[in-house]
C-alpha cells in the first residue's frame, strides 16, 4: 500500500486546512495510520494517529486543534487542522503501521507543505 499526501497550502494564522492521505489499496485491515510533520531544520515528529478501533492519539501541540479520521470507503485518512499557528509550518507526511506488532513503515512519500503565515 502506497500513501500520497495532499491538501497543504498557505494559510493565515487562525485559519484551517484539511490534509488527505490517499492509499493505493484498502486501509480497512491496516492496524494504525498517522501523520508526521517536519519543520525546516527540525526532526520529523509524530502529530496524530488513529488505529483500527478508532482510538486516536494527538501530540500536545495538536491536541484540541487537529482531528484525525479515516474513511474505509475511500481508503483515505484526513487531518483537519484548525486555529493554525506559524509553528505548524512544516511538511506533513502520512504513514501506516500494518499490524499490531509492526512498527511504523517510515516509507515516506513527498509529503504536503503547510505554511502558516500572514
């Protein structure tokens, strides 16, 4: 299964964006999916995850502002981002954890750029 990110762009502080991660195959049997981001000069950090049971995790910076979801019908994962801040500027990547005992694949795609600036 390959993942392709989209939906990034330039947005003003306080604005909103929804990122999408399209999978080349079914996501219904994937144990977990998640979003990472990497700001210039910084390491890639985990932003949010969702597992097969719908359990979600958010980093402290994302909590209360971002919402992760999946749609088995369209094989996509989304990240709805609200009240965006300049520090949210980064390239956002999606990843998957195929099974419960598997690690994240870290098979990074191109990512999608999010720039928060006035």
